[in-house]
């Protein structure tokens, strides 16, 4: 049925919370959700069949947001083939609201109330903190800021916004401390901790990392309650075996693999590294010369014989001490003479010992305090262990992860404990929950600040080949690094080279090739398949024209160019690839006003944009042709569309919206550029007839599609064309015919998919285009 894309009416039992997904299509105003479920009943016009198979449901509509696991619903949708490599029988695409058949179980009702109470109490915090705190405490990422999520991922902190073993360990530790405080016996304390871990798992949902941590925690609780020794690696091995046998889909889960390898790294490597790094005072102090027993292996034959002959010879005489020969040993002249020689030799050696360090005594070295050594060893061991999995999964390395995890570690436990306490209190005493979350907000704010700082560092993430080739290259690098790091001379040379490279990256590179270049007038951001531009408006100010499809990419570009204040934001037309990054511009920036097209085409998208601007209290403007603004070195003039003109259709479904794009002419002292949105042939010819214009540079309309007017492009007299386009996009942009047309007109072509961000800079005698690089 899935192969035939059959339409069915189905009864489902949800097995997880509906997860909200970003809406990448501006034509749909409804939110999108994905949820796992068991398919219980299939009905078609001709059949009715009872089954029990796991499926994945992709649905739209706000009604899905309030559903909880164990609820039964009836839906109508279209079957599709499942994602390869999963145990799901099919994918079900649903576009209608579900009909609820049964309420959730009492346990999941209580868990849902706790999660909802925490979300409500978190409203007292700023937006980025109120999204991260529920994710940190109970794994609820329904309100997670995409930019914060991206920063955590690139800084190696993504385990914080998905509940992991650390969260469960904090809860179990708090339960043990509380049970000990009230005087429970050891078995009762173990039971209390086990119950706390089970309750936390229900509230946080049994994700792969939580299941792994729960079973290991239960094994530790059993060991503690029965008085048996605790073996972490044995518990991990048993946990992996048990979970893969009874939940075989975990064998293909990257989340489970990351959790297991990180835990194994902490268990196997962290204790050794901690001991090597820990302070010398934690070790046994070396013996004094007067207390040291000579090692028989380093003595000559005479001394070895005397050393092993009896207790009277086990200690060398101390300085200034004269041994009286035993009469029994002086009866024979030869024997006594031999003993005298031995004593003289021993005295000479002892004198040498007092004047210099013994050869086998190590020189004193500075070591870290034990608590700091452990704080460094744990994230380093975990990061090293998960690196092969990250290479297979994402094709990148994250060198900054160890530093970032070390810095956020002090904030995780307070935020988790305060947040979990607030979650328990919120359903019965909301005001108290809000008070608990105020200090938790400071801890969460610190985590967000560290993540944002970490991703701004050069080479925070290092590209690496993905899949098995990347894993083989990583193994080769490890085989080369191990002998280098084991030899002191080679290690010194490697460290010297690393420090020199770091200096080159941090100091020399910004001097040679700073970004943005000095005297920049405009930056075309590399936002993928979409448009996102920044026009200079003075120090730390910029006029933004379109926001691209991704708020993360847009915010990152604005950070790179240092824009903190946006006096004017222009949304040329309401297609997703031009407006979905709006949240990235609004994040931590003041936006003076937003200019939109006077043609309100695409009502769903227009309504969504207006609602977002109202929430942020940003005024929404339209402007007739001829409207002009001056911001710093830039003068902006609106050329189109005219509110008096009607809609201008074209060949495709979205042509009317594209032809209603706001068209801007931007002039600087050294030249000008035309920003034409996604104008197609009809609107380009209309603008040529109504208002001929000249420009030195051209932002190629509609990402270089084949819907271009040769007469319009020739009339501009431009010398270069800039194309904002995503690599290997599905639209065939830029079209081969358009590239040939631009080159035939003598225009130099610059593309973001090949050159990354593009900066227009002022040069002596004119302007130049400077690529940042991919």
C-alpha cells in the first residue's frame, strides 16, 4: 500500500510526543509535526484490517501539538515508503486534524502536566532561555530557538538540549542526598533513587540516551542496595546488550551510539587521564635518603649479597653515621677487609646521594588539582570517544567542544535541579516555580553565552570527509599522532607547530584578510537557496534586504559583519527563501521598520509575517516608487512595484508573487547596484518601459533563473552580476542560458554557491567585489 501511495483511514496509538518541525514552505501557514506511532487499524473503501506496525506520521495543524503518548487517534492520509534503514513499516502523510479516540494514560497525563507547567513557568525568562531550559531539564525542545540549537550543535553541546545520562545522574544524586538526609537505610536509598530515575524517564521521555542511562543507573542502584561492587563498564555492556535485544531499532540510532561511546570513553579513559593530570600532593611523597631501601637490581654483586644477606644490611648508613663491624665478621682478615671495602664504597655512594638527586627520582612537575584534572579529563575523554561516530554521522570535527563543555559544566547541575524542582511545583504552585526559574535562567544564559562564543572562534568546527573514508582518514591520523605524542622531542615539535598555526589563524589571518573587508558597502550573505543582503548604514548598522530561508544562516552572517542595529528591513516578497530567516534578523537586534510589497499576494505568508512583526512591535510599511532613504554611506530608492498596478502573472504558480517584488536602487559615492528581488520577464520589461535605470552592479533577479529579459539586463550597463544561489539546488539555478546571457553582455559573474559571502567594497576609482570563500 505504501508503494502505491494508497489513501487510508487509520487508527493510531502515539508512542512519542509530536515534534514540531520548521515550516520551510511559505505557502503553508500551518505548523508541521512529526510523530512516531503504532498503526492499529487500516480502512479503505474496500478493506478493513487490524494490524500492529510502527509508522512515522508527518502532519500539519496546531491540533497535533497538544497530543500525548498512548493516545489513540483516527486520521486520514496518504501512505508513502518509509525512510531506509528504519524498522518503520511506512510513512503516513496527514493534512487534516486528528480525531481523538482516547485520552492518554494517567502516567503520561501527569508527565504532560509537569512538562506543560515547566513551559508555562519558563515564560518569565527571555526567549532564548525559555526555549533551552525545558530542553535541558526534560528534553522538551518545542520552543527551542533555532539559533541556540545551532550554536549548541557546533560547539559540541547539543547533548544539553536532549536529556542524557548527565541529567538522570543529577536527579539520582539529588534523590540519594535527600534519602540520606531523612535517614533511610542503604537498600531503601537505592529503591528511592531507582524510583526517581524511573519517574524522570517518564517525564523526559525514553530517548536512546535516557534508556542507556536508566539501565546503567538501575544496575548501580542494585549494586548499592545489595552491597556488591559497582563495575561501570560491565553495567554499560549489559545495558547495550539488553537494549539492542529488546529494542533492535537502537542498533541504527546515532543518538544511542553517541551515548554509549561517550560513556565508554568516560569510564575507560577519564580516570587514567585524571590521575596523570592530578596534583602531586595527591600522590605518595618520595622517601628521604635515610628511609630509602636500595634496590637490589642496581647494586654490584658485593652489595647485592650484603643487601640480601640479612636485616642488618637492608639500610645504608645515613650521613655522618659510622657502622661498627660485627666481631663475627672481622675474625677472618680477608673477610673483614672485604667488608671494609664494601662500607667505604657504600659511604662514597651515600655521599654522592646527599649531593645530588638519585638517578631514579623523577624531577618535580607541576600538576593540576584533582578536581580540575577531572573536569578536563571527562569532556576530553567523551569527545575523543564520540569523534569516530561524529565523522560517520556529520563529517566534521569539533575541537572547541572540550573547552565549551568545561566552561558550561558548573551551570548544568544548578539549571537541571532548579528546573526539575520548578517542573514538580508548577502544576500546584506556579508562582513558586517562576521564582525557582529566575536563578536557573542565569545558569542557562551562561550556557547560551558560552555556545555563542565558542562557535565564533576560528575553526570551531573542522570539515572532515564523512562516512567510511572519513573514518579511515581519522584512523590514519591517530596512527600518526600516537607515536608523535609518546616521544618528548616529537611532542615538543608538534606542539610548537600547533601553536604557530594557532597564532597564524588568530592573529595573522585577520590582519591579512579581515571580514568584512575595510570599506564594505554591501554584503550578499551565503544563505543557501535564497536571498539575504546587508547594505552598510554606518558603524554596526545595516539595512537588510531579505532574510533567506534559514534564520541561523542569516543571524550568523549579520554577526560576521558586526551588524547590531537594523534601521530598515526590506522583505521584497513573501516566499520562504526570502522571509523564513526573519527570526535571525530579529534576534538580539533592534529593527526600526519593515518594508513589504504593497501587493498582498499570498495571504497565508503575509499574515504570518505580520503576526511575527506585531509580536516584536516592529512597524510594517509599504512605500510607493520614488520613496528615498539615506543611511550612512547608502542612499536607497524604491523603484517598484506601483500600488496602482495590478498583479502581473507569468508562467509559474509563484510568478505573481515574484513580479510583485520590491525593487531597490542603492547608490554610493563610488557606484550603484540594482536589487530586483525575484522579478521575472514580465515585470522586468514593465520596469524598462516605465522607468529605465542604470546601475554598476546587478543583483541577478530570481537567483539567475531562465526567466530574464535580455533587453532589461542590457539596459542597465552593469559591469558585474551577483547571484545568490544554493549549491546543487533542485531548481537548476542559475540557468545556463542566463549565465551565457550575462557573459555575452560583458558582466563578471559572482555566485555565493562557489564563493560564499560576497562583499561590495569601495576602491580607488570605483568598486570591487570581494569573495569571502566557501
